[in-house]
C-alpha cells in the first residue's frame, strides 16, 4: 500500500470516501464510506446529539440540510425597507423607524441582479455540464462521461485505475518491482536470516548418528559395524617391549603451558613455555602470583653497646652517628658509609671471625694497616652446612631410588645411577638425542584411548549409556541434537541467530496464504495479495455502508508524527472534526480605566482553534485614552503565526452619545497580531456604562 503522505492534499467534500475496517464482519474487512455517512453517526449512528437545526427568522438566516450531518447556515441578502426588519449583530430582529435610517435606506440605489449563468467544466474530463434558462431560472445539470467498473476519480478529475505504487519489506523478505512486485525470501547463511535450503537441511539431517564404543579383541583396526551404531576399538597388547605405551602426555603446573599435540601419539617434541607476565612470579605450588603481593615493608631491631633494642620500620632513617674519636660519612652516589677513627691512638689489633669457627675463621690478628684474611678451616672433602658447621661430602645423601611400573610388569626399584631403558613396543620406536627423548609412533593414526564430548553452536549432547563417564575410556554412547528453541516440523525452518530457533513464515492480514515450492536447491515461497473475500485490502463501498457504527475503524496518516499510518475509530474521528469546528467563546468586563477581567471563561481551555489552552495564556490590557476606550486581548499560547482569524464582538448594553441620547454600543478590531488583537469602543467620548463603568463584551474567535 502506498504511503498516505505521497498523495496530493485536497479539500474534502461530503461525498468523498474514507477507508474503514468493518468490525461487524469476521476478519474485519476494509471498506470505503463517504464522509457524510461518518458524520451522520453523530446523531443517528452511535449516540445522542442535535437532531436538526431550524431558523425562526428564515427571511435573514437560512438552514441547508437541517438534519445533518453537515448543516450550512447562510445569511440571506436583500434590501432593507423603511420600517422593515434587519438582522442586528446580536442576532436579534430590530425594527428601524428612525428617519436617518430611512434616508440611508432610500439612498441605497438599485440592487443588482444576475443576468446570465454559465458553467465551464472542461477542466474536469470526467464531468459534463449543461445550463438551461441561463437568464431567468437557471438549471445546472451535471453528468458523468467515461469511466468503468474498478476505476475512481483522481484529484485531476480523470478516471484512473487503482494500482500499487510501491511496496517495502524487512529482511529476510525481499521485494523487486513496483506495479507487479515479486516478493521472495533470501537463503539463510552463517550471518543472515533466511530460509533453510534443502542442501543445508540434508547436511544437518545427515550428521553422524549416535553410536556406542566397545573394546572387543586385541588386534585389528578400530571399525564401525554395518549399521554404523557401534565403534569397536580393540585392546592392543604390547609388542617386543615390556610396556604398552601408546601416547605420552605432559602435565605442568599452571604457570607453564605445553604446546600441542598433547599427548603425543606418534612423534613430536613437547615445548614448555611460561604462561605468565613480567609482573608475576611462580610460588611454591607452581602457580603464578603478582609481584605486588610480595610484602614490600619489613622491620628490624637495632641494638647498641648501650641502650635498649629499638624496632626500625621500613622507611625509617638509621643514623650512624660518630662517637668519641669516630666520624661517619655517607656517599649517596656510591651508597657507601665510611667510619673514620680520629683519635690520637688507634686500634691496636683487629681479628675477623664467624659464628662458627669450625668452618670459617678466626683471622690472624691485624696490628697495622693491611687486609684481614679469614681462613676456611675445612678440606676439599667438606661442605658447609646451613648452620656454619662442616660436614664430610660423602655423608650427604647423594643416591636415590625410584620405582618404575608399566601397564604390565613391575614395580621395579631403580637405584641411583641405574639406566632406565625407554624401549619402543609395537609400532613404537624411541630415539635419544642429547637430553631429548623422542618417541616415534607408526605412520598411521595412533590408537584412540578416550573420546570426549562438548556442545557447539546449534549442537548439544554428551555421553549416555555404558559407564556414563565423559570422556569415554571404555564404552559409552555419544548422542547429539540440535539446540534450537521450539519444535521442528515440515512447515518450519531453522533461524541462524543464537543457537537456532525453529521459526515459521506466516501470512499477515490481507496477504494470501504462503505456499511452499517443491524441494530443490533453491527453496522458495510464494506470497500474493488477496483482493477478494474477507481478507481483501480494499472493497468498494456499499450503498448504504453495511452495519456502519462509531466503533468501526478507518485508516489515517498522522502528518504530525512522522507520516505514520494508524487506525482510528469513527468516534475518535468525529470528536476531532467536531472540536476543530467550534469557535472560542468568552466574555470580559471592560471599563474606561482598569484592566479588563474575565466575566465568563467560556471554552478557552478547550483550545479548539489553537489560541492557547490554559487560562494563563489569556491576558488583557487597557490602552484607553480620553478620546476612546481601547483594550487588548492577548493569547500567548498560540503557535500559529497566521493573522487571518476572525473576531466577532457583541456588547450586552447600550451607551449614550455626547448629547445624552441612548445609542447602541458598537466597536471594531483595530490591530490584529498572531498573538493579540485590539478592539475599540465607538463612538468616541462615550458616557454611561461604556464611558466609565463595567461593560460586558462577548467575543467569538475562529479561523
């Protein structure tokens, strides 16, 4: 359906058509009705209201279509006769008998008349017009020319055939063409939504089924049974060696990483690398720790020959002060403390020793300038223990024993210095180069020792049956299924978002049922618009419209909301139309001095004409002079800048002229702005109510 705001704006007429949704019929079909029939609901369709409008003064005020829905009021024109009636501004009928009025009427002259009437309809090709009695009592006849069933009258006055101008879609639905659009759907990929092709479906459907693992026999290759439901992996025995190693793995503490493959089942070299950063260290468990976790502050006790021991905390300053004949000097560049003796007689003898002289010291006494030499007291066969004592090297435990066990055989004690022969078995050879032991497997794949399971996109499952362990070390079943949400069937396809969703394409209102094409590499669907039946898009209006009431809905274009299309009930439409046609009515009290005040606020808060919707928007000012009364009406809340609105002023009292004669109070609008207007009370120099006391003035404002 074309966007409503793409159509040309025209002035609506009572016989123009509106789109509605008929809620009284199953399926809520879309139909057309005239504006006249919608407005008629205000009195006859769904509620109470004014049933007719009449005029008791038909000579001057005529009523057309008095029962609605559109009532037209017209002021009749004609000569005013001396002593006859006339329509005053208040709507009352007055009889003029004053001589000055008679003279004015007599001087009006001859009233003109229509002498000839003609109509030119050539601009509207669909209409023909003819006029009879054009100079007396004209009769206009309007006819229709051309046109056929299924056509409508466009805004240029030509017969046109409805057609689709544009259609849009949201992925994965695609549309090509405008007048005869082709609607399709793209094929789903790993990154976009769409339909599931038969090739992809067969791929999903052809995945490996669930199978069990058995360990029968000791020779031969692992193989599936004929049904593909069982995988037998023989339990292979060793060959020429005493072990049965088929793979070698390496496990390191978390501070290290071992390169793949791990385990090695043929030939390869383990590469161990650190997994931490320069800001970490390895603790005693082999785990990484942040260096910031190492305590950065310590405390000590410092003691002297005299005085109590004192705790020195991290960051404290220790001062090496000189005493008797002693001076100290600190070289901050060399980070060196120098202690000098300044006395007359120096140290006579210096001996250096250790806490355990069995291993180190004491030195020979130094009685003059020279270098202290602290001797080692052991031999080349001794070692220094942690407490400073000496111990013979041969007494330190230097030999160790281990036990080695294979899948069969052992355990066997291995003494210090013994040789461990890692020999190859069946299809296994070993090579020692330097400090690297290489274990070589056969050129074919090694023996599977375990089978594990894990979930992936669209697939979930695990080990069932057998021992139930994951990974499978002996026997067990691997079962997998699609992880998609929902229940699959022949009418659904698997969407590509998340872990998959079983989704179904359905037709919307006004769209015929979706039909699937035959299964092929391109899986297509056909979507077509249905123009007949209860799901039609537009149906010609019946005369009269069937079962039309205020609960029925129509399609509207909201030009103030981004030109979006909405539906609205006829009741809501009628309320808006009625509100927009009601003038603003109110009255104020006016004096020669003082600010005018509201006498009756009327319907100003309804804001039917966009002149301000709150009382604070309406203010008044008195700009009168000694010669005349002039007041201003302000409506600050108005957003429209148009000054073409109309103001009717009615005074509910008379006044006196300069001679003391009672005369009607009249006035006019002198200045008119988008947000205010000024009105002047005539004649000048008034007395009485209009001259100085409160006078009631009624206003009616409308666009």
